């Protein structure tokens, strides 16, 4: 182990040894330090990391957390987490030792975020505040479970914010049919909306579709990937969750529409995308169709809600619907129940009929 000055560059460098996870002894060299003190500090932090000593700084542990978690997550998921860590958590905790972070530190940090206001006088949403807190708690929990941190201070301090369930909007089948008729002049637009509505897939899943994803003989659509915009580039990633990998059986009329659409595509190979359009293009087409049809404005993602609500209204179980649309848990599907208050009325009506029938039988037996 040594901190030396490179005579050629005039800068300081560190040469140190450590054992990797297999127990093999390896050398680590880090160059380019302007000051000797910076090199010494880097060597100290490196040793703490390799020994997973909780007297390391929060910033150093974030590197450990990143190395552990990044390979396990989709790139866009990690980018979202990394942005929160870099902009909302590290500025406050980066120089604090992991073992010295207290619940009161967490509360002070929470208060700063709760009091934040932008130039328009707006603060963070309750949902975003909860997301930020959960990310800090996840980092500390990782340290508790794997690296010997005594307790999770974020958990002891308690959460901030809460998950806000926004209004879940949807179209009835009649509204959808009215809308899609107005955009049928563009085949690509029409087919994109048809698949979104009748299959309930996510927009990223739609934009990643290729001809080989369809088995037209079996009326099936295989969902196994998603298209995401990452750092300004279109990237094909894994689906959102493990259960997002699924096979959807299409109604026969949709199979015929897909078959005709694929026959019109020019020089599209089995693994080429069949919708070479952007999300913004579809948003524009949604606006166009809404204006022409006069139906209420919903988001493109609400077509997925519309598909689920349609299936609920047709009487299918939450488990079956969840499997079709790729919900990770059946609880997610149950959140849609409020879309049909009329079902509650129908249930009450049927219960009333059932009770009256039993009472009538009882009267006849007297």
C-alpha cells in the first residue's frame, strides 16, 4: 500500500491491495490526484468499502449499493433511482458516516424537502416525497441486511408524503369506437390504438412489437420486451416486471386487422419494429381523434385502464385480468373496482332478489 507522486505527471497516485469476493488478492491503482491528501483520503475510503465498514461515508456506500443493484434493474429504472439519489439524497448525506446517520437527521432532511418551493411556489407532490424517502430507506435497508448497519434510521423516522391515487380515467367501448373511427384514415395510428385498447398493453410494449411477436394462427401476441427512451436514444429493454412477459390471446377480428397491417409493411423483417413512431406522435394523434370525435380526453395509458375496466364489466375475475395485462399482483387489478359503481348497485339488487326469493320460499312452507 502506497501513496506516491508520479514524477512524469506531477500528480499523486494510490497503489493498494485487497481481496475480492472469491478471496483472491488483487491490486488496485488510482491515478490523477492533484493533492496528496486527496489520494490518502481515497485510499482510506477504498479500504472501508472493501471491508464494508459502516464508518464509511454515505457517498462511499452509495457506490457499493450501485454495484449491487444496478445489474439487477432495467436501465431506465436504475436511471430514475440514480437521479433521485444524486439530486435529492446525496447533497444532504454524502459526507455523513453510515453509522452516524440518526432518525433526527432523516427528519431534518425531510423538512427541507417538505419546505421546498420552486419559482412558481410549488412544492414536491406527496407521491414524489414518498418515492424519495423510500429510496433513502432502501439504501439504508440494504446496509442493514447485507453489511452490518445496526438499524435503518429512515424507517425509525417514519415516512413523508403518501401515495396519491389519481383519477383513473377510461373510455367505454362506445367512446373508444367513436374515437378510433376518426383516426382510421392513418393505418399505423389506427392499428396502434386497436392493439392498445383490445390487448391492454403498455405503450412501451406496443412500440417494441415485431412481426415475430405474433402467432396469427393461434391469435396470440407475445409480450417480451419494451421500448424506452434513455439518454435521448430508443432502447429495447426487458418488460417492466417479470409478469409482464406474457401471451395475450387476441380477438379474431384484431388478428385479421394485424394480418392485413403486416402485409402492407415494406421490407420489414421478423425482428424489425412494426410501429416506427414516437410516443409524442401518438399523443398528437390522440389529441386529433379526441377533437374530431368529441369524446373526453384521456391519456394513452388510460387505454390500458379502459381495457381492464371493459373486462371487469364483462365479469372476468381479477386474477384472469391481471394475468392478461401483466399485473405483478392481483391487488393492482382490484384498484380498478371503483370504475364501476354500477356493479355495486347490481350486487345489492341481486342480494335483494336472493333474500326475497328465500323469504318467499319460507312463506310457502308455512
